[in-house]
C-alpha cells in the first residue's frame, strides 16, 4: 500500500493506494508521491503522467488522524503535510510533461488541490469533489485559492469554498475544471485515448507549451506576450515531423 507506478508506452500512471482509508493523504504517502513524481519527471521514456486513486476514491483528502496527531495552528496544517504536498503540486504543474488527474471517485480538499495542479482533469460522472477547508476550520495551503479561481472564475470559486459543498464530476466539467466527463465505466478508455493523443505529439513542443501556459497564469497579458515572443526552447524534431507529413500526404 502506498504509491503504485505503472507504465504503458509513453504514459506513466501513478496510483494512490490506501483503499481502506479512501486513499487519504498522510505525510508518508505525500512524500512517496513527491519522490515518484520527481522520478517520472526525469524519465525520458515518459511523456504523459496520469495521477489517480485505487478503489472508490481519487483521495478523500488529508487523513484526519494525521491532522489530529499534529493539530493545525491558525488553520494551517503542519509542515509534515505541507512540504511534500507542495513539492508534489509543484512537480505536477511544472514538470515538462503533461499531467492528467483521473478522478474516479471522492476527491476532497487536499486531493482536489493535487488534481487542480495537473494540466488536465478527467472526471467520472459518479465522482464527488469538494473544497471542504471551511468545514474543518482550515485554510488552503497547497494552491486551492490560486488554482480554483483560475479554473472556474472568482464568483464560482468563492461559492464552492464558502459553502464547502460537494459537487459531481459532471458539474466539474460544466464549471470548466475538467476537460472530459464520462461514466465511470468509460473513464479508463477516455484517459488512455487522451494521454495517447498527447504522447504522439512533439515532447519538446509540449514542454514549451506547458511552460508558456504556466507563465501566462502568473503574469499579465502584456508581460505574457513578451515572454512568448522572446523565450526560446530547444526543439529538434520539427524537421522529421514535417518531412513525415510530406511523405504521407
């Protein structure tokens, strides 16, 4: 139990595996996740990383037993949780590979922060998601306030955070959090199709796009345009791809 890593062609799948606790997040699980993400980020055979959970949940969020052992101060969970969680979120958002959250079931609070740190999210219609920080007297410390607002807009983000309500995988798609939403029975096929389509494109181009989109989220339009115009990336496969197009046309 802990973290499972598998790979099919250029797609690596990382699975949170604490099924008896709905994959609730502990310091050790988050540390193992951060280390695994670092490994796949540096693996040249991997082009797409899928993050998911085993059983009925993506993850129920932070393990409340772990919180009880180190009670939050001023609504902030301990560094034992914060440090590896932030490292994992940074890896998901910054590695030069596309990251996809495969949300199969429960996905609450800290787990939603991990999913939002991914480039794309695919939800099962049956999934249940929510930002429940306010329910437990906590404040977000892994990126919720920054990423949720950018995903759904400030008004919807406030409503979801202030009410701490549960919403469905279908609503996540309607809000703009998820790029795809399908019945749970179709989730694996949909994620595989998406990941395969991405993996077939230029990894150097994808890495450049990822960096550019990340920059655009962090700066204003004028500075973002300047960054796009002036930033150079090492890309060497355009010639071969274009030549292949000419031969196949």
